[in-house]
């Protein structure tokens, strides 16, 4: 399983259409060899029969499309190599990496692998971002698992590595470690092995989200692959998919046709009482409700959310500033807000800036990795940027004298400064860099009719007053004339 888990380190990508077969003769003519590996509860052998969540979904799709074939449970290497080399083959459950993108045709998602931080219920831990998790005394991980590798890449130094999940779980259950990192599909099986109920731990924060698919060899007719995707979408709409999912993972939400991703970025998006909130979050939730789309909003850290939207079709990312650098990466729905990017100095530092050229001469400016204002400054030719993945680090660098300026939007900086242990009186605005509109970004491969439908629903919300009501719930004094045009 470790080898399989390591393969999940990179985010998934699949491409598919929504055309239908004119008849099922093409499906009937293909006899597939379908492979998967032992990874309960998605796929495993029971009394000599391959079963599991993903297996049941695949069998239902075979039935609905009239596709014949044989499902074999093999090692990961054997199944992957067969799907790569042999005609009329498919493999599930598999994630897509950039390296695999052109090697298969893709249908999904079948499941979500959510890598989460877990803690004892009532422990009183609040994790809103990675910086919060770095402050925890001890996080139990499993040696060589991709979950540990992710945290090591994010510069975590508070990890305690164990030989397997069961030992790591015991450390958290006994109080020797405060957090355990695992994914939502592997955890139930691990708890069952040690005789503990699922409610013995509670999810604290989602570190990353990976999506699981079916991959078809390229010789299989594309119309058949499209038919599989169409029928999977229909299963999600008629309740069949959710019924299968609940049978195997009763406490986990099944992935919908659209995946909605956000980050901790108050007051725009943030976690409140265990549920995503914020004025753009509430707008997305209202659009989804008006279109009969399930509420499956996920809050994770920005890099994970942003990369998912870059790589997957049918991902809703919010919120995102619509900048020239990002324009061709996404479809855009909005605007849903407006903010200004401002350079701030430490109070009393005496630094003055009257132009971008003057800002380029400063020794160091703190920026947040992949945020729109960092991308903007890079596009303007800045070479003095010090990038951090966690925005709180930027405030600390400014106050410690490691940088002379930092850049944030006027909407979000109060909360970031407060979470860093300082107040806005410790900083002073120096120069307004740009004013940008906030949008909902939709991944590029999403059908254009979906994008148009979201824009139309948002426009209706602006006309009937719902947009204003949501916005001013969080920002009562906001002026909305430009946003309502």
C-alpha cells in the first residue's frame, strides 16, 4: 500500500467529454480486461470475489453501458504495466499525474482521498492553516507514506514517524501525539484493525485532496469512454452513486460532478464552527443550491486548491483574483468582490515608496507563494521578493526585520496580522499597488455551459438582492455599485 500511497503525491488530472453513443454496439464489441489493486474499502477480495466501493461503481457502469469484461485484483505494478501496454485494458482506482496525462483516457472521479489531520474529540485544537499545525507539539506519521513526505516538503519539524498506521494511531489515542495524518479511506480500516470506532478521532484540517478515476487504454473507442462518464454523472444525479458510497464510507461525502475548493482567507473564505464560511463561500453555496448541486465545499491550503483547479476538469476554485497572468488558466464567474493590493511597512521604519520602481530597490519584500499579488509583482519584473507558503510567515518576517515590506490585500490583512500575534497598529500602508476584482475560477476543461450557468445564476442573485445581502452580512459598509453593474 505504501507504493500506492506514494503514487498519490501528485494531484490528479483527467479529461472527458459528454457525448453519447448513438448506439451501444461499440460498447458491446469491446471486451475489457480491467485491473485494480488491493486497497480496501475501494477494492479488495472477499471470499474470492473482487468487491469494494470503486469495484461496485465500475460494475454498475459496465452494466449501464453494456460493456463486457473481467475485473482482476493484481499488484499495482502488474495492473499499471498491463494497462500501459495491452489493448482493451482499464485500471482503477488510479490518480492522474502530469506524467500520466496523455497515457490514458479518464473517467471519474470515483472517490476522494482526503488527507486530513485528526485529533481526539474535545482536544480543543484549532487548525486553520499549515502554520497552526507546525505549532503542535507532535504529529504522528507513518514512515515512507506520502502523507509524511508532504509535511516534510512543507518544512514540518514536529513529526514523529512510526512503522505503521496502527502504531501511529495508538500514540494519538493515548495522548502521546496530538495529531495524526491519514486519508479518509484508509483511516476506517486502520481503526477497525485496533478495535476502535471511527468517532474516536475527529477531522481537524484537510491537508490535501486527491481524486480517484478509471483509466482506459487509448485504443478503446472514445465514444465508449464518454458513455462511461455520462453514466457516472447520471449515477451521481439519480442517487445510485451516493448509495454505493454510503455503503462503504458512511461518514464521508461522495464526490459530485463538480468539486468546490477554497482556502482559509477571511472574510472571503474561512472555517467557522467546522464548516466553510465567508461571503464568497456563501455565494458559491447559494449558486449550488439554486442549481440543485450538492454542497461539497472543501477548505484546504491554497497550493492544493489552486493546483487541483489547474489540473482537473469540473473544479470550482474560489476566490481568485482575475489577473493577466491567470486569465487563460481558467474560466471566470463574477465579479464577486473587489480588493486592493497594498505594500505595508513596519510602523516607524520610515520607508517611503512612491512608485513600483522605487519598490524594486527595496532589499526584500515578503509575498505569499502563488497568490495573485506575488504573481503581479513578478510580472512587473520584481527580483527582490521573499516568498512564503504561509501568509503569517510574512508578517513575522516584517516584524523581525527580515524584509522591509510585505504585500497583502486590504480585505484580508487584518485577520492575517491578528493570527500572527500582532495588530494593524504595528503596520503602516506605504503604497497601493493595484486594485483587482475577485472571481470564482472554473477549471479550463469544464464544459462552457456549466460556466455560463454559474454566471447566469450569479447575475440573478445580483438582480434579486441576494448578492448584496450576503456581501454586507460580512462587510456592512462595503460599496457595491461597481460589482452590481
